[in-house]
C-alpha cells in the first residue's frame, strides 16, 4: 500500500524536513508542506527519517 505524508499544524518551520528530503518537502509561508500526496517507494525511508527527526513532531507518514 502506498504511503502518504502530511505536515500538521504543529510545524514550526525549521526546515529540517526540507533539508532531509527536498524532493518531498518545501517551506511555504514559513511552514513546511509535502509536495506530493503519495510518497514514491524510493523516498519512503527519507520521509520516515524526516518525520522521526522533526522537532515539532509535525510530519505524519502513513
């Protein structure tokens, strides 16, 4: 089953996710957002790494 990612309202805009995986995350108006609805298989590990290291616990990978 494909994984999805979402950045919730807890985001503090630190940019760590964008630095970890710029193919999936970008900062827009001071907060992060996922560029895609469905995470490509080859980027799942990077998305999960970004979620695990997010200081605000704002990234959800399901």
